[in-house]
C-alpha cells in the first residue's frame, strides 16, 4: 500500500518477547526502506547487538534529563545509568540514524537544554527537543508548562551556531546543523504544528489504527485479523481509516481549545 518506513514504538518495544524476530520479519518485507525503533533505552545495552543483526536500522532513545534524581522523578524510578549504557551500545553498533528525544517542560528541565545539546557535539547523534503535549498518564499537562520550540532554539543559539536544514516533506522536526557537525531537531507539535503534510499512520498494540496522534478515535483492525479477513478486506479497511483521518492539532488549536488530555503516550507510542 506504499508504506516504506516502519517505526516500532510502544509502550516499550524492548519488553516484547522475541522483539528481534519481529524486527527480522519486518526487515525482509519488499519495499521497506527504513526500519527504526523508539525506546526508553532501559534494555538496550543487552539487546543492541541482536537488534542490529536482525536488521534494525535507526534508533530513537528517550532521555529527558541527565541528572539521576530528576530522571528518576520523570520516569517513575528509572535508572539513568542504564539508559546511558544503552546509548553507548547504540553508538558502538552503528545504528543510523541515532536520535535522542527530550521533552522539555517548563519548570522541570528547561535548565538542561544545553547539557542535552552537548550529546550531539560528537556528530553521530541528533538531539531532538519536543514540546510538551497532552499525552501524560497522570494529567499534569497544561499550556503554561509548554516550553516552545522558539524558546529552545534561542537558548541554544546563545552558545552554538545553528544552520537550518531544509525540511523533508512529512517530517515532524525542524533540523539544524551545528558547526561541530552535530544535529539538533525541534518538534513544535503545539506552537507550530505540521499537520498539512503529515503522512503517518499508527497501529496500536491492541490492534487499532490511529491516523492522528491528537484524535481519540481509533479504527479496530483486530476483528478482521482474527476473523480471517482477506488481504483485500484488510487493505480496504486501512484505506478507509486513513481517509477518515482527523484534521489534526492545527485545526484543534484554531477552532477549539486544546484538550487537557488526549491519551497516555504509552498506549500509542511516539
């Protein structure tokens, strides 16, 4: 149906039993040009070699703080050293592209922006800063906590020279080249949405097609899959779901108020 890029996200994909087998199956599909994964990195150090051997190309690792106490607070007790070990392993095994995602929240971690930027100076990692979105499990999100992409870029430019890279169609990030050769990405889902050329479609862990991350609607593919639906029936269902894709967060912001909570991110992935 024209899909050329696949990203495995979550929840946490490395918790899936035999994740390497799934990676190997997907990597062998004709027409797939890019197979990548978004992970919290806790299990990455021990799985990096087998994932690379199975055919995984790119990795995106979530890292919202470089301070052990703050990291533990944000993640609910996660050990920072395990994530840093995972990043080291990802570099060792040459995953490309290798990205680090950091959600910046006002009053929480905006004072770590430059520390996180330093991870990109080696030139083999892109550090991407993401505006806080209403996909929080405990519902603390509010517009007052959104630290804008413009603010992030202004802070970085006080210390680094940045050159804007032309944006690829459908890309979620504005990417900047650093003088050192590293890259910085800014994802402005709230203050400057990119809905007009979004071509992403998500399949949740419970079998629902979710054409727009900000839409609570899902189209349940599981009955067809488990009920012996034909390839044509499945294709028609997927096409119908895509055609009913919501206008996106840009329209929500212009016509309505931003919902205080859409869904916990762990139910759909990045």
